[in-house]
């Protein structure tokens, strides 16, 4: 096994992750070509992702993280027997998806929607960039038993605009394997079977001709995820689950058709991360994620069709 891989246990839904050379590996480091637009595009097309360690200024990322921890502390979710910046979870807390942590956070907005991030996407797209107004924030609270993020394509959640959309995943703080970092399924963007079926799904589509409103589907996951079983997904499609010992300042970009999930947070500390989305400015955009009060996946986002 590659000596750079984590030496401690990584788990998914409480089960150890097989770290053998055929099933587990490191993300390809693309920091060497961060200023080379042609090479970035070539690697993205080949791999379905770009891992850019150290692209963002570490101290600015930690400032955005501290602003989130201050909000969590005001809500009584931080164990104050420890310093706030340690981000230790209160034993009685329960957290998972908390987009409100992005609100009124100038340090975070500057990182995601200004400076090196926007310059990177301008190079990558070769022109003006537009981003979603909605910022996804994961606040995985550790040992109280919150679920990992299940394997999925992003296109099923935001496919009403262009598929040239790119996700940027940013860890707010250091995220080693034991804290439940992101996994990318190798070569999953090349799976024609999923593109023909699962990738055409829209989680907010309602079948007006059916009593339950639910469309038929050939996959077992609910609300957009492909399956709750990351091991089964890998057995079905092959490829290694790829990850890294992420650090504050790292950035991971991936396509709408790249299968990804997260592992368990086995620590007693918050694992904070954001997902933000970017596209060429001239392309159609998904209205669910635009404006001061985006519809997101609420009632305003529902679209009735005949299935």
C-alpha cells in the first residue's frame, strides 16, 4: 500500500474501509498546474476532479472556520471545556447540514466568491464565471452518530441548467481520514450506464400521474443518493475510492458526474466543509440556487411532470 496513505482506521457507516491497493488510493495532486488552464482542463476531463492542495490561504480558511464555530457556540453545540478553536462537539449536540453557517460570514464569502477561487475558475472556463448564490455547509458532528454523506452524482440536485457546472469542496480546517473526508470514486465520470439513467433524475420532479408522486428508479438510494452502501457501489462499478489527508487551504473540484461520498467522523470535533458551485457565465443556470432566498429543494422547486 502507498506509504502516504493514512495509517489509521477509516470507516464508512461504522464499517472499516478496505485500504488495499485495488480499492483505496490518493487523489492526484494538481497543484503543479494550478496556473496552467489547458492542463487543468485536460486533467479534469481525464480524472473527473482536480485536487489542489494549498491553493487558498490557510489563515483565511481558519478565520472562516472560527466564524462558524462562534455561531455553533452561540447555539450551545460546542464543548467549552476546550478552547473554541479546537471545535470539540458538545456531547449532546447533533449536527449535519447547516447552510446557515455561511450566512453573515464575510471571511467565507471572500474565500469562495472572490480572489484566488474566482481567478481559478476564470482560467478554467476561459472567461467570465457565475456562481450559485446558495452555499452548502456540512457540519459533521463526530461521535454522536451522524451519517456519512452517501454516494451520489451532483447533477441530480442541480441539473436544470448547464452540466458544465463544477463543484468546489473546501475543508474548513484539517480533515484527516479519521475525521471523515471526501471520497471520489475513480473513473466514475465515465460510467455510461449511470449517465443514461441515474444522472437524468431530478430530485424535485413530481410525477403528477401517480398517487405518491414518485418516479420509477433503478437505484436504491432515496432523495438523490445512489446507494447508502459505498462498498456495494464500488463492487458494482469498480475503481478505487480516492481521498487525501486534507488540510485547511486545500480545494477539491469535481464534475456533476463524479460519484462521491464521505466517511465517518470518528473524532470528537466538528468536521466543517463547504460545497460551492461555478459555471461559465453565459450558460443556463438552475433557478433553485439563485437569488436572496433560493428555492433550494423546498415546495417552490417542485416541477410536476407525467412519468
